[in-house]
């Protein structure tokens, strides 16, 4: 797997901007998690996720976004989504994530600066790519986050979480 995972980022006054290009998926979200995690470790609590070049999102990707929003929300932070497009906005709203994420907020600190911000972004290269076991745990964690966002999502993802828990458990047993 190539380390060019379609994520660029920049640190600005008051927020970190992360741009996702291509499909937002279980393959891209571990690197997104690592990038956001490094910024959180540095004290960042405000994130903008730029989805204009994102061609679609799977449930793992959206689960990671939900988890990030929940974590920084408990720390008086926020996650805003910039330019999601109709399809991505609909996907987020269908899962009720518009209650956790601020989607294109009109009073955002980045309004009127998108071209300038994008001009300063740098490619993000993960320190290392996750192995199969780590990826399976990431997918499980993301689906647990989605399931925890609402009763409807709990029902919607119950079988997926159950299958993933078994897969992770079996993988952990095989690693021993």
C-alpha cells in the first residue's frame, strides 16, 4: 500500500485544516486518525475537515469523524466540515452526524479564506501503515462510535459491530 493516502493538512490560527481527496474509506481513515491524533497530542481541539475533493465516504470514515467530534467536543473543541457536496452531506445527515459535526457553518473562522488555506496545505504521510489486525480494530472502533451516536444507529450497525468484534477477537487469538 502506498503512503500517498490523499490527505493534506495545515495548522492555522485557531484550527487544523485536513483535506481528504478521493474516497474516504477504511483505507484512508487510519491515516486521518493518526494526523488528527498528532494534532490533538499537541493540544489542538478545533478541526476543519475539507471534503470538497472527497468522492464518497464509507461507514468507517464517518465513524472516525463521529469519534473525533465526540472526543474534542468533550474538551470544548469542535469539528467542522467544509464543502462536503450534496452526496457527502446527505451521507452525514442520514446517520445523524450533523448533530456532532458542524457542516459548513456560516460563521466559521475559515470563511473567505479557503483558497489561501488550501494553498498552504502539505501532504500528510503516515508514520507507518496499519497491519490487518490494527485495521480491523480501527474499523470496529469506528463502527462502535457510529452505533453510539443514536438508537437508530445502534440498531443499524449492531450486526456489523458483532461481526467485527468476532473478527478482531479471532485475529487476537491467532496473534497469540
